[in-house]
């Protein structure tokens, strides 16, 4: 019994002395063969293998994957949200909470790479200039350009905003029946087709050009033409201040005319002030003065691609955990 205890104690001391010579790969003692030192451990040369492919790492160049050594070419990179392939080398672009090859971060509309500011359409990136218009509540097609009507939160092509009873365009005042727009004369009227037709003509006028788009009444004297419609001059009013527009210069706001000086300006998402003129930067569903679109971490202006941190924009290399070691704004 005494001999056994002495043997165990001697073996324990021997192993402790030789601990530095135990291979971190196989756990066996390293004899007279080649010893490799890496990751603050010692290895048999043929035991220092890649944790991904299992083959020996024979040169001094290697990376780590989950704390284990691997060949640089085997190290798993981020997956590109565009092509679905791993990003092994080169620049990584971070946007919309995902990582991309720069060449794969493309506009969802035109298909061209996005190198600067962008907006989002159906959770996909697109150039601000390519952002499609709203769908028309009448025909369902996109309102790409031109005048649009906004009624009860819905947008229409002017020619698509029609009476649900007679089917003719509504140019002036209107009511609703069963939740749908209709001419006042068509509401709860006799559904006889001939009577509806007569009522519609009385409401719209036999000649559409003789009906004021403002008040909906026939125009008997002086006629003003604007926005492809006819108006009483006193009815062609600014939708903001309510005063007549009589100088021929106006803008369209929500499908309605307004004085050039009354047209509301976009509010900068940075300083909170109105963007009166100059370039407007669109990002994160907001509009910005270009000099106000700054990194929330370093405070410098963001001119190219960017990431987000807690819902705020930042340089990709400033985002915590990016590993770049500093601000990438130059």
C-alpha cells in the first residue's frame, strides 16, 4: 500500500513537470519529435490541424474559428445578403442590419450598385431617385409622376377618382355611399340608369370643361385652366393659406395647388430645421441636410455607406464590435 502511494505521487510530480510537453491536440506527451508552439500551447506537428477541413496547418499563417485554429481560406466569413455567398476577403458593407459584398448591395429597382445614400422599398435598398410612387387606389398602378389626389388617406390618379354610382370622374365636391366616393346628386338617388345619367350631367355639367374643379359648379364667365382642369379664378386657391393663386406660379401639394412660398419644406432629421434649398439627403426614411447626416459615434459627416447602431446612423468602422479599430471617416 505504501509503495502504491509513492508511485502515484511520483507519477503526478512527473506529469506536472512535463505538462509543457503535452500535445494540445492529442493529449499525449511530446517525445523527441518536432514540437510546434501556437496559441500558447505545444503540439505534435501533425496534430496542429485545421478545425474546419481537418488537414495539418503547415505554415505559420492561420486564423481561429470559435477559439480553434484553421486555415485562412477555411475561416468562415459573413454571408452576403445579396448573393448568399460567404464574404471571405475584401471590403464588407454593412447596411439594413446585414452584411454585403459592395458589388451586391444593389438598388432593388434599377439593379445598379448603391454607393451612397439610399432608401428602403419593401425592406430592400434602392436609390432615392428610383423609389417608386404610391399605388393608385383606383386602378392599382403606381403613380409615377404628375398630379395625384389624396382623399381619406388614399392616393389616386385624377382620372381614377370616379363616382361609384355613375362611373364618371369626380372633379369637384363629392360624398360617399357605402364607403365609396360619388357625386352628391348620385347619393341614395333613384338607381334608374336614365335618371342617374341626368343627375350626373346636372352635377358634372354636360361639358366637363365648363365645371369648376374647385367648387364643382358650372363656369359661366371667366375660365382659368390649370392642372388639366378648369376653375373659377377665385376658386383656384392655395391649399395652405386659402388665398387665390393669381400670378401663375404654383406648386402641387397632395394633389392641390399652393403658392410657391407656402409649399411646406421637408424637415431635416438631424437639426430639425426646414430644408429650404440645396441637396436633400434621404436615409433611414428621413430627409437630411447633407452636413447633418453625421455618425452618432464620432460625430463626423457620413458621405458614403453606413451602418446603424441602436437605430442611429454611424460609420461602418465606428460601429461597436466592427474590429476596425477606429473611425473610418478619414
